[in-house]
C-alpha cells in the first residue's frame, strides 16, 4: 500500500522556520522524483520544489528560491522541505508528491497546513 505521510506543519511567525517531512512507503523510493506542492485558499496548487530520484538535482519556484531547501534521505525513504524566512504568503497546505521517473505512477500525500502569521 502506497503511503506518503507529511508532517512538520504548524503556525509560525513571519521570519521563522519550519521543516516539513514526507515519509514514503509502498513503492521504490529511489525510482521517484519527489516534489512539494502547496495550495493556498482560493488559489491553484503550485509546485514549490522538486528533487530528482538520485537527489542530484533540485528545482525551486522563484517565490521560494534562497529560502527553501528540498532534500531526500534514501535510508529513511523521506523527503524534506526546510523553509526559512517564512512570509505570510507562504501560508498554504503543503503536499508531498511522488512521480515515477517514467511518469507511469503519481502519488500524493494528504497535506500539512503551514500558517505564517504574527
């Protein structure tokens, strides 16, 4: 059974930090591109960051470059999103996504809420 379980969300003040985790199970983690998306109220889901199956390459949305870092731990089958210098506009539900390298499979987590507010 495929599972992507996100954790680490919460309420943080502007300028603060959070680290999101996504624990994967039920599929071959090393064969999947892992991504973080987010969806704010009334807005479409957007790609925040992704990392290749080997972890050798990452991409970021312009809005988070220099503030967010995506990483993966093959031993733990987990992908992380370190979020620094958080802004109110980062408030959203953050979703973990796993996409097989050949694009044949695509899985989503249930999401974790991040709220940036004073």
